């Protein structure tokens, strides 16, 4: 057998294998939840996580929640501590154990400053500015009191 015939046979085998794979995968039945079930599962997961992220009362018996916000990637609690001071306790949903805790000021929205970083939260947006320039901004997707 010469080299060109071996190459032709390998090519035919490859085409046959690829065709078989495509036919089998396209005709396979996919098992999935119905859209209603998926939506309910997502809602339960969001509610469970939300309870874990609402942490003012976990800070101590003299702490209370003033407001709670979520965006796609972040959560933020505005808590009142035992001295009456408002405090931002916030974190990334992907890493909820790493929290930012800063005193806040503000009436319309909440402002917290950490060195050159300024965190701003109002009823519509989360934003972070470094040296006065907004570097991150996300829409608030959930508000609670």
C-alpha cells in the first residue's frame, strides 16, 4: 500500500467518525427542567443567598439594617451600629466572605470613602470611583429595607 492510499483511508475514517458523532449528538435527547421549574429553582437560590448577604443583624444585637441593595455582581448592606453610625458592609457575590466595612454618609444615596476609593450607592446604581473617576458602575437589581 502506498502512502496516498493510507492517507485516503485515514481521511475516510475521520469523516465517518465525525459524521457519526454529529448524528448521535444531534439526535440525543437533552434532559432539562421545564422553564417554570428552572425559574423556581433560581428564585429559591437567590432568596437563600440574599438571606446570607443581609448581614447587619449578624454583626451584633445592637446592629440593624437600614437598607439592602444588590446588583448583578455585588451586595451592600447599610447598617446602623450601636452608636447610631451608618456603616456600609458590602462584598462581591462571588466571594461573600471578603467584606468591605466603612462608615457612610448621605441622605439621597450613601457614600463611603476608603483612601482614594469612593463607593456610592443609591436606589438605582452601585459605583466605585478612584481619585474621582468612576471605574465601576452597576445597576441596582434589588432593594430591600
